């Protein structure tokens, strides 16, 4: 895996994941409410997106911290859903993506940072 792919893999996956999560906010426009209430509901439904974008910005600058935050989100989701009777795939998809993104950021930090320091 070259340096460019390694750099963009966690960032691209996080962007696609955030875009996917954002799609769920569009369901408010199917409701029968005034447009002002729909916009407020849409913004409220986008709160997880805003939080994930903020975490991605942190991870973009500090890969190690961002990777740990993404992994912590996966663990938090597992604890949040513990005890609910939902399919096992639901336990694996969202936290699994958080874990993959976090591990990719940590791997990116581990592999790219020493070479960048050697150049200085």
C-alpha cells in the first residue's frame, strides 16, 4: 500500500460513512409538518453528522487521537446497545465501521509519521 492510499483510506471511509449516516436525516421531509419544523427536525437529525465531522477534523490533524476517538465511539455504541434484542449484524455494522476507521487512522499514524519525521 503506497503512502497516498494509506493517507486517504481512513479519511475516505470516514467521509463515505458520514454521508451514509446523513441520509437518515432526510426522512423528516416525508412527515406532514410545516417546512420550518421540518428544517429544525432535519438539523436535529444531523447532529450525529456534525459530531462525526468534528471528529474527522480532529482525526485529519491528529491521526492517533482521531483513531482512538473512533474506536471509543465503537465501544460506546456496543455498550449503548447492550441488552437490546436486535440482530447481530446491527451490533457489527456501525461499531465495526468505527473500529475499522479508528484502526486505519492509528495505522496511518504509525506508518506515515516516522517517515515524515525522518525527512526533517
